[in-house]
C-alpha cells in the first residue's frame, strides 16, 4: 500500500471523525458526568442567640459531602449533606450548675449548581436538616434530635481539575436552618472525584 | 450574572428578616403625665364608672358603643370590633383623668389615648358618690406614639344589665391571655401574662400544662422548644425531654420570662390576681395526672385559706386523659373539665363540660349539665359575630377566647 | 523496515490536499458546532416571549416556602408541588395555567397574556384568576376555605442565547374568601387588596435541551393560601419567600 494512499485514508478518517463528533449532539462535547465532592474547613456560627449569647463558642470544623449529576451544560443537580457544630454554650449561671449545651446539624439538601465561568460555580439548595442538641452539667447528660424542615444553602466555589477525574478547590457557603432561625457560614477545601 | 444571584440571595435574607416582630409596643404617655399628680379612685367610685357608653366622636375606629369595666389594676374599654383600651385613672379634686393606650387585637394598630371627666359631667358624682350626672368622657386618641390628636368622646348610656352584672360568666383567656402572634407585650403561659390578662377583660385563664423529665409540671404550649415561644437558646426538641434544672438554666420565654412551674403559676394567680377560674389544659397526661391533681388540691386549699373564690379544673381533652384521670384514687371528687361527651362528663363527675364551639350551641345538652349542677364552657371562639351569637343565644357559663375584650363587650352589653 | 514517514517524505502533491482537508474538516466541525442552534426563547416558560401558536408546554417542580413565625404554629411544613402550563395563541396572546398543591390546600389559576419583544428584551402583561380550596382536619376540627383571587401581572425578561432571566410582579386581590369550621361559616370577606409578589426566574438547559427553571419569589400578603385557613383572625401583611425548582417537561 503506498504511502500516499495511507496518508489520504488517515486524513479522511480524521476529518469524518471530527465532523461526526460535532454533529453527534447540539453541544460541543458530550459531558454527562457524576461527581462526589468532600469538603472540610472552618465553620462559623453567626451568633443570634439571646440566652447565653456571650458565652457561646461559635467556631468549629465542618465537613460536607456532595453528590452531583453534571450534564453537558452549565447546571448540575445534586444532593448535599455534612456535619457542622453550630455552637457550644455555657449556662448563664455556669458558676453554680456547670451547665453546657451544644447544637450541631446534619443538613440534607437538594442542590442546584451553575458554572459561571471556567471552574467558578454558584449554587443554592433547600431541604431538611437534623438538629442535634446536647446538654450536660445541669442534671443528667441528654441528647435530643429535631428535624428542621425549611433549610437553605447559598455557596460559591472554585473547583480546578487536576486530572480527568480528580478536582480540588475551595468553597464559601452560607446555610440557614429554619427550625431555629440559625445562620452559619463555612470556608472549605474541597476534593472531588469525577466519573 | 453572579451579581444578580448574589443580589437576590441578599434580598431573600432581607425578606426572611422582615417577619421577626413579636410585639406591638405599648405607647407610653411619658414622664410628664398628669397622672403623677392625681389620686386614685375608691372602689365605689370605680363602680360608678362601669357601664355601656355611646361613642360620640371616634366611632369610625371604635364603633358606636363601648363598655367600660374596671379590673384589678386598670380601667378597660372594650369595643365590638376587636379594639380595646387600657387606661390608668386618677382624680384631681373632682376632675377625673384617664391616660393609656388603645390597641387593635386583630392587627397591629395602636396609639395613645388621653381623656378626662369634667367636674360637671360626672366628675363630682363619681368622686363624691352623690348626685345624678351623666358621665361624659372627653379626650383624644392618636396613632402609634404620636400625641393624641383625634377627638374621642364617650357618653354613658346605662349601667350593665342585671343579667350581665349578676351572672357569673367566665371570660377565659386562652394561654392565660393570648398567643405570641397576638403581639402582646408579655409571653403566653407566663406569670407576666397572668398578671396582665385582667386588663384585657379576662376573669379566668386557660393554661397549658406539660411535665419535665423529672416530673415537675410546668406551663408551655408547643410540643417542642422553639423560637415561636422562647428566646433563641441552645435547647431544642420536646420540652419534656429536659429536666426542670435544664429548662430553668437555658430557656427564657419570648419576652425574657422564665417558664413557670404549675405551682408557681397557681400560687401567683391566687395571691396576686382576682381571676376566678383556671383551666389546666393537659398537653401530656400519661403519668402526670396524679402529680397535677395533687398540686391542684393543694392550691385549692391555699385559695380557701385566703378566702379566694376560685375554680381550678384539670382538663380532659382526650379519652387517654380520661383514663389517666380514672387511675387517680378518688377521681370523682377531683374538679375537672371534660371536652368529650356529656356521658364522659358523668363518668368522671366533671365539674365542667367544655365542647369545642364548632359543635354548635347545644343548648339542650348545656341545660342538662346545668340541671346536674355542672358548668358548661366552649372553646376557642374568636370571631366577633360568633361570640355575639354564643353569648346572646347560648347558655354557656363562659367562653374561652384569644380576644377576651370582645367577649367582655358582648357579655356586658346584654340587656 | 523503512519508516512510513520521514521528515521531508510527505509528497508535495499531498500537502495542498492535506491543507484542504484540514480546513474543510475544521469548517465542517465549526459548522457542526454552530449547529448547536439551541435558543432559550422557544423552550422557556417564565420568560415572557411569544409562545408558539397552538403550542403547549408544561413544567413541574417543587416550591420551598418559609412561612412566617405567626403561622408556624400549625403550618404544614412541606414543599409545595407546582405544575405550570402555557398554551400559545395568535396575535401575541397566550394562556397560562398553574396548579399548586400542598394537599390540604390547593390553588388553580388560569389567565391570558399578551407579549412584546424588542431585541433581547421581552415583556408581557396578564391577568390570572385563581381558585383555592383547602381542607384541614385536626383534633376533630373540619376547617375549609374557598377563595377566588385575581392576579394582574407584569413580566420583564432579558435573554442571552442559552439563558433567560425574568422579573415578574403581580398584585393580589381577593374577590371572595369563605372560611368554615365544623360546618359553621367563620368568615366571609370580599373584594380586598391582599398584597403583591415579586419573583425572579432563571431558565437554562440542565440536560440535553431540557430546560430547568430556578425561581426566587417574595409573597407580601395578608392571606397566603397554603396557610390561611389555620388562622382566621390575623389582619397583617407578611413576607413569605419561596424558592422554586422546576423542570420543563
């Protein structure tokens, strides 16, 4: 087989492959993916307590996990959960009764995320949250769980792809928990795997 | 794009923050009020002021007719449309001065009110207790905290009818005075509300009773600790999951009060008010009836020792509560209020039958209860037209309401 | 073995052919890429464009509502289900229908629109008539509400090629509100201004050419239909925000 003939065949193949790829969908490239992201970072509770306000510790570590379906366009749809300790307080008469209480939360949110420009995303979500309340020192130690129905999340993130599957980045997120009218924000380092 | 989303997210936060009001502020007359220089009225003088009055000026807001009724601390004026006044009163020679505020119970309207009764228009008669004069109250009202500038004049038409004055009709205030959503300056189910409620025209109260994990009965309505009833604090979930010490340490009601125990609430009611009916609405009865009825008995003995004529009844809202009461030894002699059927009333020998108002007037069953020496109330009735019907056409001994001033109006204007 | 290609071994006659193939191939690919002819206008719903004549669209989704504290005592805290429909008519007209439900309370609305577009800006004005029916049974009560409402509305939209933004405002008037409790007519109110709503909507593709609508709306109303049968005695306005996630089917 002559060299010219081989080159011609290769060129024809490349050309037809390019045209075929472009015509296959109305989008540039088929990008239907799933991703799982884990975030860890600093969480701060915006202190709106009235009882024991000045005695509250409002900084802690927080963790989040998100599973996204990423179709070929800018939007992604996903589920988010995590764990945040909102605050820990001492009772107003702590010197007498040594009472302490803390509130933690596990959100369960349906989230929508939009790519604004390359690697930069905004997202919002709504859903449920489990509020976990612990008391100690004043009588027996108790843990109570309460379901909060109206909860929201607003966030911005920068996610950079290291490889075809692995991504890293950062996220700033604000959350609201309707049951207790609590607000918090968190800044997290994020690591994601994309399938 | 990003800016737009951020803007609307912030708008969302603002909108969330716009519903946080829990009080309509009571407008105050200020430190230069003339009442500082006046003398209080005697009990007999106060009785002369009670009555039905015609509204000459101000009827657009307050209706054509109002009732004036003294309570333990203040003079209350009740209208037929949900508006009411709470007035401080004092005299200087034979002139009587009234200063206070008006409030719309169905919305947030409020304002200052300032009036007087001139010497020749009833002042002399009220102070001296002699003579015949038609009482005319002249003054003005305002909006919000602005000085009164709208004319308000009242003329006394008559005393309360014998039917209205003589009957022992119980005007029961729901949750001891009203709900958080009624935007009163004190919290529901609190000692502060028990002390406040008579100004609204109440002669009795309904309170909600729960029990802590360590067996202390306390007053609280909702199933869990929440920001509707309490200041934001670190506890959440069912109040019954916590001990009394924990609730005391970490929970304050929406206006800063501590949650009262049942014993504290009843002691305060007997010692510090003239309320004559307390309905203990049992939110949880399993295992609680014996404890609550024991406190009830002790408080009735305390009231008797003080010469107080007061009814304290434990509520039976469900068949479960009925069975819980039956498990208490001597239950047939425990004063109780049964919300179920008249047969259930008889089964536990309840003092009071209290059906919900939507079941109708049921005059025949009410008469049966009266024939058996029992009382009959109904709950919780809030619409002015229904309150009027139930008072004028019904035979109940009282009504439970979130708007005791409306019930007071229709009760005292009966002829 | 002699290599297939060595530097300088590509025949000169093949070079023009190679360039020709690359250029045409790229052009075709660009044309195929430009064949992404998707334009958000036609498949959008909230965006106030002129709908395809006799064309029918339907979207379904959830509304997450934050009821005010006064109504929280007994408010049903669950997402509302929303189904929205459009039907294109001639002469710039269209019909829009909406069904919202939280089971114990339901709203059905229908109304015409007339629209106009200028470059990337589009406007429409409409008037919806709605009927609400609610029934709630608790502790032996049987509370029901039947309400007729009017929603005159205005929408302004701006579109990019693949994204549309809409700002919508509507006034809320109650024509007749009847509330009963246990068979007793508790209140009847007629012909009053109930407040207004302002909503912002973003529409774009989520998957293939299926459009997703994200909405943020504030209801500034006295009586908010999902919760109003619970309290018959309030006479004050509340801000009630809604977050909506809808999918055009």
